[in-house]
């Protein structure tokens, strides 16, 4: 992937506008950054919802939602989400809860997300150490008062056609067939920002993450929406490539006004 020259990089607000236009997004695009101070007017994510991912979706859905922040002291947040953001250590029995359950933890409740506790432990090891780059993880709208060098990634919610086109745009300036766009395992919040924001030690760098594969968000995430987390550097490249890509050069193919209706083939039995 060719790197975008620093002199041509867009500010945060313009970057958000470009990607919103590229994906024809209907929901608000958000950016992720880490800081050691709480931004003015920001709210703890748990005041919106205990589930960090659901709080972020709410922020995308309603433009009036102020920036949200998360810190290690937020015991009101989902424990699993805090672990996958590097803000808490996993409970010793968590590996049972997300797999097959154990009678001495949460009454034997189990999420059956992995086949065995050992597989879950191996999954965590493969992710590597998860480390935020500041005391507070902030998720908020792309505004021009955010310093460009502070943002780590962007989060968007879109339909399948929009996601397909954005994946194509991410791949436009790269010969990589397999790792420019990735559908990872793990919880929804890791797909949103732990992986694309570079917090997970072993997550591929420069990849856009699509999902989630975690079904626990299905009760609140509409069935026609997917999530995409894009590292800031890749987002800049996508914005720079937009005008020369198929999205602008062949917009009627990327976003057709009418879709071909596929009809069943009929067989004339008289022949």
C-alpha cells in the first residue's frame, strides 16, 4: 500500500466526510483515540449502556450523543469488553462462561462461543497483549477539534453493499488479497476498535476489520448492518484513493439505482 504524504492528509473532520461519502453512510461515522484527559462534555460509555459495543452503536445512531470514554476504573462496563480493551484482567472463570459453563460461576451459565475453555485461552494468547495508548479510550464524532495524530481508527455501521464497496476501496491500492480486509473472531468491541486501533499486539497492522462474528450483539445490532473498524492510516489511504477508484469512476456499478432481478430458469418439457 502506497503511503499518503503527510502534506495531503485530511484533518479528522474531512476524513470522516470522505469515508461517509464513499460508503454512503446513513449512520454517523466515529473515530477512536486515546488520551490522558477526559474531553470536554464526554460521558462514560456505561451511562449509555453497560455493553461498550452497544453504547458505541447508540452514538452512531443518534447524532446528539456526546463523545464516550472508557477507563480501567469503569466497573459498570461489561467485564469481557474491558478485558478485550486491555483495561481489566480476565476473571479466572471467564473461560468457562464463554464456552461450556461451570457450576461454580454464574450458576453454570455458558455462551458457547468456543468449543472448550482451552481454546478460549489459546485465542487470548494469539491476540497478544492488549494495551491502550492512553488512560482514556474515547469514541466520538469526527470533528475538526481532534488532533489528527491522536486518532487510532474509525468505526462505521453500514449495510452489506456499502461494506462490500468499502472493502474494495481498502484493497484498491494494495496487491494483498487476503489481509487488507479481515473478518476476525472475538467480541464485537474488539472488531470495533481493539484490533483496528492497534491495541492488540498480534492483530495484523493496516487491515480493515469487518464483522462482528460475535452473536451476543445480535439482539441490538440490526440484521442488515455490519461493522467496520479501519486503522487511521488505512482510512487516509482510502480517502486519497476514492476519486480514482470504482466508487467514483463507476458509481452506477458500485451503487446501482436498480438491481437485476434473478428469475428461476424454466424448462420446456414439450421439447
